[in-house]
C-alpha cells in the first residue's frame, strides 16, 4: 500500500506548482481585503498618493515577504544538501533567508510601483472605479505572491545575482529620481544617502546599498558551494582552502557595501570611506585571484578578469590624477564594474558546473 501511495504522489515540480497557485490565491485574497479597507473614494488614479498603484505596490510587499520566505524554507527542507547546510550553519542560513526575502519583496514593490507609474504616464488623466481598483490590487498581489514563491522555490546562484542586480538598479534609480537636489551628481554618488537631501530618498539609497551588501554575502555562500563542487570534481588539491579565500573576498565586498549604506558620508565619513576603499581593494583582489586559485575557468574568462582589473585601475586614474570626472563618476564606474564582472562570474560558474557534472556522468556511463 505504501509503495502504491508513493507512486501516486505527484512529482515535485507539480506539487510546487500546486502550492504556488494556492499561495497566489491567498495573496489575491489579501489584496482584495486591503483594497476594500483602504480604497475609499469612488474614482482613483493609477499612481500617486492614495492611488490604486500605490496600494498595489505596498500590498505586493506585504504578501511577498511570507510568500518568498515560505517558498525558500520549504525548498531548503526538501533538498537534503541544503537542509544539512542549514543545520550546520543556522545563523548564516537565517541571515540568507531574511536577506533574500526582503530583497525579493522590495524588488516586487519597486517593479510594481514603476509599472503603475508608466501606466499613469501612458493614460494621462485616467481614473478607475473603486470596484475596478479591488480587482487590480487583488490580481497584482496574486501575481506577486505566485512569482515570489516560485522564485524562492528554485533559488540558485544565478537567481541571487539577478535579484541583487535588479534590487540595486531599481533602488538606486528610485533614489536618484526622488532626490530633491537635481545636481546631486555634482557632489558624489554617496550624496544621495546623506542628510543634505530628501530623507525618503536618502533612506531608499542607504537601505538599498546596505541590503545589497547583505545579499552579496549570501551570494558568496551559493557561489562558493558551486565552486567547491567544480574544483573537487576536477581533482584540484585543497579545494576548501581555495574556495574559502574567494568566499572571504566576496564577503569583504559585501561588508564594504554595508559600510557605505550604514555610515552616510555626512555623518561618519571615515567609516564610509573605509567601505568605499574596501570595495575597490576587495574587488581588485577577487578579480586577480579567482583565475589563479580555481584553475578551472577558460582562458577567455581569465583574460576578461584581468581586463576588468585593468579597467578598475584605469577608472581610478581617470579620477586622480587625470581629473576626467568627479567622485560620482568613479563610484558609478566601480559599482558597474563590480556587478558586471560578478554576473559574468556567476554565469561562467553555472555553465562550468553543468559541464563538469556532464563529464562525470559520461565517465560513469550514465
């Protein structure tokens, strides 16, 4: 009887999809309730204070946090390797869960708000009925809950890097657009997070940078687990030691980001500058040491890494002594170089992991 029942259970992917639909349905109900409670006037704008879009974006965040957390924890319990790692490293696992959950929820808020902002610009002067607002908020919340649960159930290193890039880009862009001083860029990039400008814009900037640093440390765990498997299967000696050096350097970059966000330039300049300098130093060492330590990447990736190291040095020289651009230009160049290279690093590692596993399967005759 046990064997028959087990054989009749739906496959894992089918069960995940069923649960995702339930989560989406619950999120939609929460969206409908919130719309009924907060949409009080008969005609509503698509975006702005008290609008349908504003409520929909916040509802996506509210339902997104439990949806993502549930999907992530559930996936970890179903995966023996991840379950074992979570038991061995409970504190890091909790930090990773919280960081990814908040990032996923905030990305959803920013994307939903941006979408309704575009709709409002496209349909200027358009107002929707309160009953239509109920449907819009409910459907938006349902889609957010469904998508976040699905993403959390299939988290990989590539997923983390995509979430991180989206969050950093949308968060910083939102801070730029809402800054009261239109000439903020003439001072420096960190001016967005200082007390000289709009408090909400500064908070958005600092939270984005700080949480991005936390997610970077999370990505270090995912990425180095993939690297350890690749190096171990490639029969390279001391894989744990090599991987630990790379993990520490990625975490240094993450902590440097946290310093930049936690310590605004107008309040704790010394600590802020330590974070900015740590970002450059950690990234420079990482780009140079990854090809040397791993010995598994293609010559093309090795050359690309050294090119990025050269571009980082050139970006610094353009700031000083050449004075081609101001500090804002240097900071934007540094962040762009870091994240473009990290995306290439993640994608190359994922491709290499698949190749190594395929070679191992072929050797075993599978």
